[in-house]
């Protein structure tokens, strides 16, 4: 959804033309795969982080236009709402000291953006959901001033035909409605890209699906929304409900939501693109002039613009991506499950854990997806979102007995997944110093049962116990979070609580 689109209404002929064009794109993709036109292995990874703007009081600031103007860098872009930004880090080759280099680039970029935001009395906060957001902040008047967001909002609202119902039953219960998709903007995430060959795509995607729960368990960082303590990682249920084009009747019929875990393991990338066409009507039926099959017949590489646009409106937690670099097409797995933050070190540790684990599992001679039912992987994802680092997950038993058993997430990560991640990083050629430093952060989170969500909840509760109102406690916790985030020590080392509470408000 990064491409520019022009606002406007669509009629029946637009949708029919777009559907036909999508099918030509899918045929083009099929031919590209059959002709083996895709890029050779390059071990390339990429990183995007969605960010929040907040004032010194911890409250959101609707100033992304002004801040982006001051940053004046193509690495930073708008996101859905005016309190959002996104930073994109250029692709890196996995190997050597790649994670230390990424960390340094991110620190430099974020420090610069934070200084520029300070010119309009705002600051950068890297967190899964900004705890101080209010329902009045998440309204259509706070959409970023970009045509594609207005158009996307209008089309999803029209498809649904009624208000969006937000209903999340966690530690506390949130039930409200929204007239727009803007509550989706509360969800700020990290997206991890991995370029893969078509032959390796299915194994990598299946591995990524299998480990989403472990990623969330150790990385949860979004326990609050609209003043309520909900799930330890509340982004997935919020994002699912805020983009749900299905009224209750279609939900009851089993129509698939656009924010989707999926329903089966796959054997090729083509299957995911084909499912997206088969299950999901177009939201933005905008046709490009290119005929992909004519381009192919002339020996060129088609952009598959309609397929790429449509793919961007189906929000899989692990999304297939088609792209072209230097005139050569490639495929990527885009992992979208992780929340932003808490610190650069934590973000890079999460990335190292993911890339190492996916490499090891994708190359396993007895792949985990051959031993774990897909439904169990989906249930694991749900459990990890609800309970975070205290989740219990289903996982294949080791040894001759086989089968699937339930295991504490911390035990699974420490005893089985971290050694696999270590082996995977070795296979990528990552330097041992990088490997040990960043996987050590995951190990310490597990040892202390501490992550961003546990720190937020514990600090908030301590502030309330000290006499602050809920709103004041959330604001104070957010200010303290931002302070510690910019200091940069990983979250498992953060002292719980506020430095001092000067009395109830």
C-alpha cells in the first residue's frame, strides 16, 4: 500500500476490469515462476518500523506532516493516522555484523527524527499501541492527508456497510464502535522482510507461521487500548476488527477476514496470491496501463501492479510480496506480527531471533509443519497474544513418542527455539558476537519473564496503587517508557515503576 493512488469513486465496470486484470497478473506470476525468472539467492533482509508521535505529556500529537517536512528523508514516510510515521531501513545482506550495523542505523535515524519532531514539541515513541490514545484520537479527521488512506477507509467502510465493532475481552473488557478504520492506526508494528527464491518460499513461509506465537510471547508490547488493560499483545485483535469488511452475517457464514492468519500450510508462493484473489474482493480497483502477458511475451518483467496493490489490502501476518529490483523479479516473506519497540536493541533482538529460527526450521529434515496441525499454530498465536510471555503453546514432542504436547512458552524458547535460532544465524554467517548478544536479550527476557507488556502493566499498576488516576497513570507510564526507550537499554533491564510519584491527581 505504499504506492500513490488518486481518490475517486468506482463503478461496476471498474471492478470487472480490475478482476480481469488481476487474473492476467496471476497468470503472469505463474509464467514467471515456470520460467524460473526470479532472482537468485542473495540472503537479503529488510526492516520497517511504524512509530508514534507524542508530546512531553505523553499524549498523541497529530503532526506527522510537519514532522516529515522537517525530517526531509525518503527513509521516513506517512502512515495511516497523523500521529504515525514509518521508517524504512534499506535491505541488508544477512551475515557478519549485520545486526550491529542495523542497530546503529536505526539509532541514528530515530535520534534524528526525534530531534526534528522536537521542533514542533513532539517526540518519537516506539511502542505497540500508544497507551494514551483516546477514542476521540482515532477518528477519520485524523487520517493522514494522503489520498490512498482516505480511499482505503472509504472502501472498507462501504464494504462493511455499518460501524466497526471493537470487542476485546482480556484482563478488562473493551466494547465500542468506530465509524472508520482509523483504530487500525493504533497498531504500530515492525515488519521483517526476507527475500527468498520460489523454491524456498513455502518452507520459509510455513516456518514463519509456526513461530509467530513464540515471537509474540517474547516480544509482546501492547497491553493497553483506550485506557483498558486487554491482551498482552492487543494489536492483532484490534487490527482484525478495525479492518473487518464483514458484517455479522458474513462472519457467521465463515467468510474470511482481511486480517488473516491463514488456514493451511502451503507448498508454493503462488497459492497465497491465488487465495487472495479467490477469497477477497478488490478494495481499490485501480488499473495500470501495463498488460503483464504482453510484457512477458516481449521478454520483459511485468510490474503486476494490480496484484501488488490487491495483495497490500489482504493483511496476512506473514504476507507474500512480489517485487522488482534492478530489473529482476523477486519474492519476499513479510513478517508482520511484532509490535514496535521497546528499544532499538529489543527490535534487533527480535529480528535476530526470527531470522535465525526461520532459517533453521525451513531447513529441518522433519519440518515442524509436518508435525504441528495448522489449527494448533493458529491457536498458539491467539494464546501468545492473550498471555504474552506467560502463554502455554502446543508444540511437537521430541523423541520417538511424537505427537503434540503443551509447553510453557518460556521453556519452549529457552530449551528448543533459541538453540535453533543460534544454528540458523550460524548458517546465515552471522558473527558469533552479534548472535550471542542479541539472542542473549531474548534469553534474559525469558529468564526474567519480562518484556514490554509486563513492564507497562507493572508500572501502570504501581502508579495506580500510589494514588494516580488511571488516565494520569497511563500518561506517566508512557512518559517513563519514552524516557527509557531513548536511553536504549533493553526492556528486561528497566526498573518497574515511576522514579517518583508526587501524589494523586
